[in-house]
C-alpha cells in the first residue's frame, strides 16, 4: 500500500498457515532492496543477501558471474528493515479483513529473530501458529492479550468453515490446495522443497502443529520481580544452574497457562455463566456444597462436571464448570501444600516446615517443577518453596540419545540390578557427572567397574579382617573387644596414617554434605577405599597375620582396621545401603553393646553401634580432632608417589618385582622436614619392601644438583596476554637457565624481565629431570615435576639369587593356597632340579634367613633328603630363574637317621612332630626294646637333621 506495483516476497515452510497471515516481519538492521525482475517484469522487496532465493543460479559458484545480474534484475532502491516497519500491504487471503481488530493487521513489523540464512529475510506472521509470531505481533499491538486470534483450525487439526476451500481437511493435506489458490491469484513467486527439522510426537512419530488455544493463566508477569528475589534466597548445587538458566528463565517469565483440554486431570474449580459475565472460583469442597447444594467425595471431572451453581446475577440460570483441567505442573507446584492438605489440615506442621529444607530433581525441571514451585510459593506466601536444591543431570542412553522405552536403547534396570546389585548402580550414578547437573551416557561396564574396583576390594579387606580376627582369638584365647583408646594409642606409622585419613574423611564428608556437594563426597569415599585396600592392608598384611611383631602388633593393627571399617561402613551407608548393612551386621557383633540388642533391645532405634539394629539407624560419626594428623598424611602421600614411581621405573627396565634392586634414589623438590624424617625413618622399611630394594637414599637439598636439573618454562595461559610479542624471547631466557639459576629464581619468588615482574608461583612451571650419568640408572619424574625417582638397575649374582628366592616363595604360596592351607598350618618344602642344575639350591643357600622367616623355619631342601614316609600335600612344576623345578609341600614329618630298620621307620612315620616332648623314645620291636635319642636317631624335621648332620654345607 502506497508503493503500487511492488510486492513483498515472504516465505514459509508451512503453507497451511498462510490463510491466517496478519503481518510480515523484517529484521530492523538488515539491508533490503527493491528490485525489478526483468524476466517477470515485476517489482519485489526482499533481503539483499537473499537474492539467490529468487535467482537460484546465483547459488552456483561455478556458473554464476556478476555480470549476469544485469540480465536478471535491477536494484531500484535500498533500505534497512526499520524503514519498512509500519507499511501496510494487501493480504494474500481476505478471510480476516473484517475482524474487529483488522485495523492493526496486514502491516510490516520488525524483530531480530529474522535471519538471512534461509528464505527471503521477510517472514510471514500467523500468531495462532507460532511462538515468535505471537510474541512479535503482541509486542507491536497487532493482537491483544486475552483476545481471540485469527485461527481457522479446530482442535483436531482440521480447517473450519472460515476457509471454505479447504474446510474439513487436515492442515498438512491442505497444502497443495492452498498453493494452487496462491498460484491462481498470481502471488506465487517460487515453490521448492526444503529439508529442515520439524517437531514430531515422541510417542506416535507423527508431525505436530503449533496452535494457540484459549487457556487460563497465572499472572506471573505481575509478580516476576518477587520471584527473582525469592530465587536469590535459595541455595543450589551446582550454583551455575540457579544463576544461569533458571535466573534467565525467571527474568523473562511470562504468564503461565495452567489449563489443559483433556479428560484426565484435576478439574479447574471455576464455574461461570455462558457469557462469562459471572465467574466463581471455588476454594473447597465445603464451599462447593454451600453454593451448589451437592457434597462430593470424588473430585474427578465426570463427577464435578454434573454439578451446577445457581446464578446470583441472573436468577433462574446456572453456572457450569469450565471444560479445562489443570496442567499437571500446577499440581506438582502445589505439592508442598497438597501433601499436607493445607490449609484444611496440618496447618501448624506445614507452617513449621515451610520452606522445605531440601529437594532434588533433574536439570529438565528448571522450567518445570523448580519453576512451578517458585511461582506458586511466591504468589501464595512471597517466599521460596525450598531452601536447598541439588540439580541432577540427565541419564542418557549409551549412544547419547534420550532413553526410550519404545526404542529400547538402554539395558533393563531390573536386569542391571539383578546382575550387579542396586548398590553398584547407585554408586555408578552418584559418582558420575549426573550429580553435577551434567549428562551421563549410561554404560553398563561402568556398573561392573564399581563392583570390581570398589566393592570386591572392600569386601576382600573386610574378609581379611574377619579371618585374622578369628586367628587372633584362636591363638590368644581372648575375645577381641574394639577399643578407641587402643586406636588412639597406636604408634605404627601406617596405623596413625589410616586413622588420621579416616578422621579427615569424616570431617570432609560432614563439610561437603552440609554444603550439598554430593559430587565431591563420593569420589572421596572411593579414593579412601583404595587407600584402605591397596595401601593399608597391603603394607600390613604380614603384620595383621601375626607374622611381624607377634600377636600384640596384630591386635593393634586389627583394632585400627576395625575402627576404620566401621566408620567407612557408616559413612557409605546412605550411598550404598545394602553392602554396608551386610558389613554392619557382622561388625556390630564385636561391640559390647551388641548384647543389649538381644530380645528386641535394639528395636527402640538407639543411636549406638552394636545395639542399633541397622546401620541406617546410626548418625554419621563425628570426627576426632585429636586423631587428625596432617604430617602422617603428608608423609604417606610422599611414600605412595615414590612407590608408584619406582614401580613404573621397574616396568621401563622390565624388572620383575620379585627381583630386588640395589638402591632407590629419591629427589624431592622442597620437602618438609616431616617428610624427610618419615621417609628416612619409620616409612623406609615399607618403601624397601614395596619396591623390593636393598637401600633407599633421599638426596639432601645441597646434593640435588648432582642428580637432577631444575628447568623452568613459561605458563603460556597466564603469560600470553601479559608478555605478548615478548613471549618468544622470555621462553628462550628461562629455558636456558642453569640449575642454580632456576633454583635461585624459585627461591626469590620470580624474576624481572624487561621491566615486568614474573611470579614463580603461578607464571612459571618448574620440573625436575634426572641428570646423573650411567646406563645402570633408570628414572622417572612425576607429572608435576616435583619428585624424581631413580633406580640402580645393576643385576649381579646376589640380586638375581634374591629374585629367584622370591619366585620360589611365590610358587610355595601358590601350592599352599591350592592345598587349602591356613596361615598357621606348618609344612615342609622340598624341590627337585634336573641333573647338573642347582639354580634353586643356590638361591635358597644365599637366602636361608628369608625362607626361615617366611615359612616358620621350613627352609626348602632338595627332595632326596625327604623321609620316605613324607606325605605330599601338593606338588607342581615352577619356573624359577628360567629353569623348571618340581616343588612339593608336605605334612611335617619326623626325620630318622640313615640305617634305621623298616620297623623303626614305620614307628617314626606315625609320630606328630609337634607332640614330641622329650629327648628320647623307647619302643619294643619283636620283643626287643629299642631306645631312640633325639639328635642322634631322629629329629623333629628334615631341616633339623640336615643341620645336625651337616649333610648340606649351607645349612648351619
């Protein structure tokens, strides 16, 4: 209008919405042009960047030449989108030209949602069928909130009589007819097929349409500022969801449509006249009974829809309930009140407990439950509905898609639980990105990993404790009674460490759970299980078995281990309720208060380990400040770094852990005095044992330059902007520093470079590297570069012999295990080598003390010395030092001197060595009395005989 002969070229992917067009939209700053289409002899307005939509050859880079433009079109005028705003146009269809508000229709609007990546840069507006269309038309006054919209489509997606040409047709099937009508009107410029995304019903896979429907609304926009303020009073984990997407959603919140047109749902309690001039909102069943005379107990739609209320404005007429039911999200947002039947019941208890202390739900509830809770609580009480909130991420299928029952793209949860247990699934989910409001691609092997890496090691530690507890009680004849005093009095460095680490864990869990940070708690628990099973138990295995330090040391360790197991069981109970209940039911029996639980004594839910019937009755333990020990934890962390680095060095040289190494040398960057003292003192033996090393050297600071070189490099992330073009020169400067200069730089806290101060704390990266010469050295440094571990890999005969001894010990242990022997069961060990080979005998001869200590004096000896009556418990071939050797474990047997008669030998074979209580024996054979002297005629075992007779030179 006002530009005769000129047409606006709009575009749409939904031709069925064109009969409802009442506006066009342009981008306010986009460049638009009026052109003359020379071939069609018509004038068009469209975005300059979208000329290729009218002339497709322009999109063909190979064929299109700029000079071809003169043949196709001429640009007559150029303007920005805002120049077009307000101009009127002749509508394509005249179905709504006579509407009450048609004076505002058929004009050009602007909005930044219009893009030039497709179409013509001019978008047609049908506010009944598009969210942006509705928003833009409402903002420009084309339509009014609360008034009907031009909408010729019924609730079944069929055209009504408003568009007679397609009346009764489903909208998608009407496209061809409408396109033909447009063409007949001469308004068709171009028709094409465009592949693009389109919403489909997730249940039926059928296309959806966006259609405005009359609804009842909550006036959210009126209280939006209050909602934003109430959100500030809440605590979210993670906080970025609250401050980010939820805050953004609230600040843009619009009135909330709370009605739905369906049968199942809570009926909206509004009764009104046909003309809507009389509206009554019912607040209770009593009020409905008072106004209608009908008392109901069933509030479903089919019941309440039959109830009418006499009109007060128009006597003789009645009010009927509106057809709609509540959106289920209105019901979920009403949960805090509905669950208490507030305000009709429980008024005091509700008000005492509102807002709720804590809720948790998925990230998708940002615009769902979290939002509706906040809206309704603000509208009703001007306060949030909750104080604390944990936002969970979404668990997706392994392919990253949403889990779908129809697609069956995820394993059956029941089968997963049956296979791995509920606890494994719980820990897998809790120890995942889900608790940080991030998505998780569910992988069944991850659940198996929890079983293998957490539950089995923890169960094995528990079983190891139980087995050694039984052994201790059997050997000492006293009942084990847990004692906190004994735990606090422990002096073994690993006892002090694990006890301190446990108290630190308890403190950490309390702090993090108070802050609702689940995502930090579970990794800490999993890490601690590793510390307990992979470090404490392994470092103390022989001690807990009573093989080191006797039963007093064993009991001291078991006291500490019991205390740790009980605390960890209680800490893990909320996360893994079933396996911890199993542990607790066994551990509680050792508590003195367990006797009080008999005959129902525990049914009163006492908060006391032992008496309490379930771990889930107990509160989290309080940490003992007196047992916190940062020094012990620091020293053990250093030990673990050294041991793990040492093992890596062995792997690099392919040296088995059974083969000892001469020396392990450690260089630490600025270690504390506590660490140096611990590593050179009480922890040294553990390092030597774990690395099977003969010596450990912690290099003092004044000698470290003889072993390592300290290098510096720039922290490019921090210095890039600060140095700019100077970065290259600075890198050259610091990387060329000598060891002494680098050390001085760190000790001074940094350096000056061309007028800039560079901090050593965060702007420089330091790293130690091994520099001592010699092929017998193998080394590694930690990723942080603050620890270097070097191993002397020299392999002489003594080293190799010790390694073979370890291999033989392992073979014997495997035989004992295969025979089902207990730790206390004594055996004799014999070996048989091929003729001319003495690999094993040489190894044993050089390490007799090792075997004697390991096997209660049972030094392995050649099989030829075994008594003829020895009973073999288990025998197998083993590879020792590259040679095949037959190794046998036998029942302990009395050994006799050579030349004894068969009858005497038979008699000796019946004796139990442990029962011999005198130096002499007297027997009668065929009526003849024979006296036998221990040490001359018989010995308690073969090793004793060989030592006495000096039959083997290396047994002394």
